[in-house]
């Protein structure tokens, strides 16, 4: 019997799709072209034995609609949307691609920061509208960057920032102090880092729907700080962020991720907020590598869990 596989990512490249099809699988694609809702996932998972997953929520209720599911292979690194108690109870194997996206997300974060500091989007929009706006921006040199989380992406971003002669801080209870010192990074507690960070960049998993940056945390930042979030949308309280933008006329933010995507909220019209549509991994080289690794992990997992395997 041919096994059915669902690719729930909004898109997938030809190479990864060909690899799935060459394995003799019945491949079904996401028909919506965006992140699936739980209801849409349940409707698509009925006969599926393998899932090439995006960032959609895979909780116990969604997984219950997939009685034949044996393998989840995530395109990307974040696993906070997956209910591991439910997968363990069912014996579902779960994989991700923790390295392939690192350069892409770190470079996007740096690019967003530079674009925000120099007002590139505003100047571009002005010219296209027939104007000639020349915003007065600022330099990176001499600023203090606070990295919330010190995993792969944060470490790569720190390496990209080092030539700009900045002060680099990080907060992460799991960070290796020796590695941090070797990278020229001072480790601090979260509140102490907030008080010093001219630029705050988030690189941690979601917190179960609880925002990491609420009104109190935002108020601890220096006046005129810059917020960067290329990690998870629910890390930032949107209402608190809007209030802080009003309270501090020099504060600005670059966001690539949102609690609900596609994003249609009030930040889209704020002049000191730069937005992109969850494109952290959308560098061609990184995306090809992520998709290939996810498919390879899926095929490996299906072979491992096939009826009679290892018997």
C-alpha cells in the first residue's frame, strides 16, 4: 500500500518534492498556500503517515485526527508548536533541521536592523511616491546589542555584528560562559540586559503563548532602543508594543514574525515599525537545504517505523 505524506509548509521546492515522489509516496500539498489553521490540519491529516511540517500547531487534538501518522519532520528548528506528550504517547517520531536556517535568519536580522536604522523603507516609499525623503539615520558602531537567547542564530548574529565594534550582551541560562567570553559577549540576567540594550534581538522559542516582552519589560529598555524579532510572534505583547511606540518617539522595531499570520494588525501602519512576512529562512540556499534535510529525515523515520521494521 502506498504511504500518504502531507507537506504542510506553504510551499516546497521542486528538488524536495522530487525526492518525496521518487520514494514512491503519495504526496499531498498544502492547498491554502499559507500556515494551516488547526481545523485545516485536521481536515488534511486523516490518511497521512508522514508529515513535512511547517510552523502550524500540532496539539493533541490535531494529532488525534491523524491516526496513521508515524513521523513529523519539521522544516526549520522551532518545535514549540508540537505536543510532545501526544507524540510520545503515540510513538510518533519527530525531527527538525536545526542548522540549515541559521545563516539566513541571522543575516535577515542584521539586514532588518540596518534598514531600520537608516530609514531605507521610508526613503524608498518616498521616492516611489514622487518625493525625496532623506531620513537622518544612525550607525551601529558604539551601540550595545542584547541577545535574548544564545543559540545558533544568536551566535551567528553576534559574529556578523562583531566587526561593527559594538558591545555584545546575551542572556541565556543554558549559555556556555567560556564560549560567550571567547566571542566577546557578556552574559547577564534578563532584566540587567534590558537596562543596557540599545538594540534588543530575540532568539528564543515561544513561551507557550505568554509574551516575553510585556509593558514592564519594554519600559526597562533605554530610550530610543530598537527591537528585533525574527524568532516567534508571541514573544512580544502587541498592545504593549504599540503603547511603547507612542510613549517613546525614538523607539523602533523590526518584526518578521507575528502571533497570527498573515499579519493584518495596527503595526502595519506604524511609521517606526519595519515588517516582513516571516521570511527568516527564505534565502534560496537555506531553504533548499532545509527542505532536503526535512525530507531525508522523513524518509528515514518512515523506514524506521514501517510495520515489521527491525523485526
